[in-house]
């Protein structure tokens, strides 16, 4: 399902397909909110993995629209000063985001960054 969602926006474009190589990881709802806040409000290139409190609150509010059984995937945790096993989804130097879905709704929020 996640690969189909990414495909709707022309991803993946990385040399190695992270869906085929196990590069996408499952996140809890709290982890997904953190990754969304990092991707939306910080620089992936410079290891700024502590997002502003307001960005984290907005990300948590946005995820509330998906039911309790929603699935969240990313290419890394984007916490503790690194991507923690980051696997690229795009051909950019850095990329990160979240793919989420439940039985009714789906989304992808992805950021590409060059240093």
C-alpha cells in the first residue's frame, strides 16, 4: 500500500528501491508526528532533529484524522542527532518524511534537501 501511495507522486526515485530492500520502517503515531515535525520544520542536512514544539503539536493534530489502526512508515526515525538507519526514497542528498494510511485515508509528506 505504501509503495502505491508513494507512486502517486512519482516516488521512489532513489537508485535502490527502499520498499524492495526493507528500507522503510514502521513508526508509532508519536514517532510519525516527530518525523513529520522534523521534515516540515528543520534541516535534514544539518542534523537538526529537535523540531519546534509548535510543529510537533501540529503534526500530532494532523495525524489525529487517521484511525487508531493506521500504519505509518518512514525511511528513518530522524531523532537523537541522526536519521538512525536512513534509507533514501529519492535521488536527493537528504530526504525524509512519512507515509500514513488507514482503511479510509492515505497521505505522503516527503521533503528533499541538498547540502
